[in-house]
């Protein structure tokens, strides 16, 4: 098939391109080579068996050109990063919502469009807090902790109904999505636009709601990237990973290889059409354990710095119920946390962490957003 991968030079997109080429598909990449991520240059890992178009999904005409003759679209182009989105509001909305609007507008209105399916990676950030179990009220949706609670260094979660202490449980696709950032809101909107338009025009659409994806090609020089890459960058600079609260907050980490496998399965399986599915490990990992394991794997005798400070709108726990993806796609994560982290560390050794990383990180901390 002829396949377009928007954002195909990026983290998930580039691995997806590699797999599609390996499977014998004719692949085209549209990527703007974002300065913050790529420095405006094609990364050396970019698959040269794929056609490359330098362009932005915000450019209607360029996107229309890229869609010529395409049968399947993987819409991976996005402005990524929770903290940055909350002050670069227009850019995130223009890229994530506006870019998706351009894509759908072209597919729907171009009488020559050959697009038969559109897939995207959505985000677990739309859930904000995950689901919890209350001893008195049963399963409840966690709510963001109020500022006065955090100021008292009370990091725990309480039932929104009876205020009893509650414990985290898996979060299914049916959980409410209150969104606690501009990024989350734009990804949820993107997801809703795809489902609405796809059903209206009978163009199959799929959104995989990814949890914390990590792996090689994840920038370790960009302080807006995921926590694993940030911790590695600090350890490479012989600086301790900095952890908020008590370090016992948890996240669900899933390897980029597992995420790409889910995308491929969703492309090939008509049972996935018009579905939204969680993609995660299904296992909670504390942020403190992430830092300790990375230091051990990197042979660094550096303990994390647990600050006891907090960030507004940070969540405490959220991890995935992946039963729907298992049922529909036959998908299960295959890469263990230690395997994936070892691979990421090996990758990091081939990439120099920029000298100004710590300076950039300090600037973000001064904004209170990192």
C-alpha cells in the first residue's frame, strides 16, 4: 500500500516508517524537522527507502501534495509536551488541532482522495488522574489534588465522594477525560475529530491512546521530552535526577517497539476501525524506581534528589487497562521495562547530550513547569 506518515522523522513515526518499509509498503514521510527536536536537519536514522517531503501539517497545500495517491495515513505529526503546551497555547492548538483539521478537510473534500484509513497515536494525558478504588464507594475517578493539600505535602489521593484514602486501579478507555493541560485537550480534540469525521464519511479511523512511550531516538537533549530521557540526560551530566513530591507517584511506561506493533496491527485489522484503545504496559512504576534503575543500569552511583516540591496539575497515578487492545488486536506488550531502559541507555551513548541541557532545564524550572 501507499502510506503517508506525518511526523515520520520523529520518535514513534521513524520506527513506524522502518517497520512499514520492512513489510514492503511504499512509504512517504511529511515532517517539518522541528528545530527543537531535529535542529532543522534530517536525523541520520531516517529511512532512505521512504520518500521524504519537508513540510508542515499546518501548510494546507503541502499536506495536500503529500496526500496524493495515499491509501493509509498515520497521523503522527504533533506538538508534544505537557508543560510547554500550557504557555505555547496557539502553537499547540494550530499543530495538533489545526493540522488534523487540514488532513480531514483534504480527505473529505478532495474528490481525487484515495485515503481508505487514518490512524493516530492519541494520549493518556486526557485522563489526567486515573481510576481508583474506594473502600466505601467502590471505583471512582481520581480528581486533581487541590493546591492547599499539596502545600501541606500531602501527596495522597482521597475519594471525591467520602474523602476516604483510595488506591489506584487500571484505567479503561471509558474513564472520564477531564484534561489537565492544553496538550491533553488538543490530543483529545484530535481524537474526537477523527472519530466523528471517519464515521460521518465512512473512512475508517483508529486512535491508540498511548501511555508513557520511551525508547531510542527519544531526544535526550530536549528538556521537554519524557521523564526517562530527562533522567538519562542528567545522569550523563553527572547530575542527580530531580523528583517532585515523594517519588512514589507512578506512570505506565511502554516501549516504542510495542507502540509501533500496535499501530501495524490496527492498520491491518478492520475490527479496529472507529476504535479508541489504550496502549501501555498495564503496570505502574514509581518515578523513584525509574531514577534508581537508570542509575544502576548506567553504573552511576548517583541517588535521585527528591525535592518534596510539587507542580500544579501533576497527577499521582494512572496506568492502562489494555484488555481492549488485547481483545481487538491480539496485542500484548513484549518489551520489559529493564530491556527497554537498557536499549534507551545504549542509544543515549551514541548521542551527545547538549552542553546547554542543564541550563535549559534550569530555565524551565524557573518557570515552574518542569
